């Protein structure tokens, strides 16, 4: 129980980003983490991702959308925050 490197595998994982869901066959989770959560590359590789200083917020922002769900609202958010 003292090992911090142990992970547990969960099947049929689904994460909901405000109504946009990403499904995975499985995901490994470590319950001993003391810092921020990390999203694995296997999940991020399914998304269009932009990280940078938002011109609206004045601080670093993370905006992402699953490739199969990209729409006009996502493109408008990129335009508003990052001038993309």
C-alpha cells in the first residue's frame, strides 16, 4: 500500500466534456496521486488541442474537442481566445 506507482485498470471508461463524450476500452488510474490529474496521450490523441494565453482570460487556457465532434462553436472559441 506504500507504493505510489500502482495503477488500477478500469474498463469501459467514458469522460464527458460538457456533453461531448470520449470512450475508451480501459484506462489506468492511480489513486495515490497528490498533484493535478493527467489525461493520457491515448485520450488526447483523439482530440484537436490548443493551449496558450487566452486574449479573453489573460491566462493560459486549454481548449480541445474530439475530432469527430468538431463544429462551428469550437472554431469560434478558438477564434475568440487565440485568434485562430
